[in-house]
C-alpha cells in the first residue's frame, strides 16, 4: 500500500483545489477560459436520421478594408488565424493616446517574437492621420509594422467597425463631421475573430492581464 501514497496525495490535493475554486467562484490561472463577448444566437441544422444539430453563433469581427502606414490595403486576411489587439487613437492626441501607445508598446514587446500575435491601431482622425503621418508615429515606437499595423481609411468605415465590429463605442452615430470616438479601451480578438475581452489601455495592471490573456488564447484549440 505504501507505494501508492506518492500518487494518492497529489491527486487528493488537486481534487481539493478544484473543489475550492469551484465553490469560491474564483478561477485559477491553470483552468482559466476567457469569455466570448457580444450577442450570440442559436443556429439549428438538420442532420442524418432526422436529428438536429444546434450551434452557438457568436458575434465576430466583420470584414474590413483599411489603409496602412505604407499606403497599402489591409484586410481581415492580415489577421486570419491570429490573436490580435485592437485600439483607436489619433496621432495629435495629447491626453490618453500617448499613454495607450506606450502600453501597446509593452504588449508588442512581450509578443514580438510570436508571429501569431498582432496589433491593429486605427485612427479616429483620418483627415489628419494620413499614411505618412501614421508611419512617422509608428517609427517613434520602433515597431515592426508587419506586426503592429497603423490604419486609416474612410471615417464612416473606421467608426462603424469600432462600434459594430469591435464594440468599443456604444454611440449610435455615422462618422459625420461632428462625430468623434475617444476610448481608452483595447479589444482582444481570438483566432476566430471573436472578442474575448476589453482592457483599459491607460491602466498598467489591466494591460499586464491582457499580456497574460493572450497566452490563454494562443493555447486554445
């Protein structure tokens, strides 16, 4: 019987830990699974033998087409099968945007050696933020712009993607002349184009969590 003790004790401890976390409502990092954000619906499909298959269809990021800091078109194909972080900013901002960009630089630095992680930074002021302006801004952070991409385009399309795609702004507007988005939040997107979390880009602790949460998404099947 003694030879089984080294096995029984660790298993007992593991069971006790699982029981504790389940009953305490806490989620240990080992078992963490990020939520899927946004509305979802059930899709019913007929299968063989008269059965039915029910799938959950989650909110996903719509197709897009914007222009990067080099003047080239960037579509959803650039992030296909990748985990990425999205934000909205403008280069002439003197308040939260520089803080956000510094925090994104931390995210970039943490994952710059992993080709499955990217960052998309969208301007909210496309009239000012031309590709040339974005390229100059990107150079300040010495980022590989194949991995951290700065995007501009039509204001209406940029704003619609922020609101209807990334859910970063709740206003019901259409990117008109007086319309303006100014959010400090980052959105974390998984390999299936689903939103898995929002993080305050001015809060170092939340960005630390974002960096950790990327690792969970990379391990998901």
